[in-house]
C-alpha cells in the first residue's frame, strides 16, 4: 500500500467509532480501539473464510458490530 492509499485508508478507518491509529502502536496501522488487533488482520480472517461468530469467539474484545463496520467501510 503506497503512502497516498495509506493516508486515505487511515482517515476512512478513523470514521468508524472503534477504529483508531497511533504511530506508536503497531507502526500506526489502524487497530480496533483498546486492542492490538489490526483492521487488516480482521479483514484477512474474513477473507480466509472465518465467520463473524468465529472471530468474536476467538477474539472476545471484538464485537460483531465492529466487524460489520469494517466490512461495510471496506466495500465502499
């Protein structure tokens, strides 16, 4: 991902209430607030075939709403 796309992605992710980024945490990648789970990681889990329910069971700090917002934003 080039810098221009990275900046767009970060600003888009910031509009989701539970997504944040901080240059001091995981190199500034967008993460779910209060975790060290990156947006990219959650999208990769979904792409690998995991369901929302499976992800929430494996990562209980996430909610199904968090995941749905990521998917909705990613598809725009």
